[in-house]
C-alpha cells in the first residue's frame, strides 16, 4: 500500500512592512521603463538622422536604469522574505540569525 501524503505545503513567506514598502516602491519605479518602451515603439517610423535622437536615447537609458533599480528592489524584498535566516537590510541593528 502507498503511504498517505501528509506533507504540508510550503509555508508562504511573511513580508515585513519594509519589504512591502520595497515592493511597492519597486513597482512604481518600473513605470518609467514601461513608459519609455511605449514611446520607443510608437517612434519606430522616425528617421535615424534626427538630431534629437541621441538625447531621446539617453533619456530612455536613464528610464531603463531606474526600472532596473525597481526590479532589483522587488527581487531583494522577495528574496529576504523567502530566506528565513535573513540579515537586516543595510546593516540595521538587531539580533538576527546568520
């Protein structure tokens, strides 16, 4: 006979207030990249010899860097929530397991 499957499902991570704030701010920081993608695809028929194109590409690069920071914040908050032995972010004090 087979044994009954009494294994509990994995425990869902618990988010602290700081982690929830990191996820919310990270989601807001994703918006400039989304907006620049929309503008980029709407400008496809543009002429590549436009003198303002280098300025626009620089602004897009800055927007994508901001969005990368937002994605990193979401990733870091979720990773800390999954890691039971997490250390306080940015060297905050407290008794934490290592």
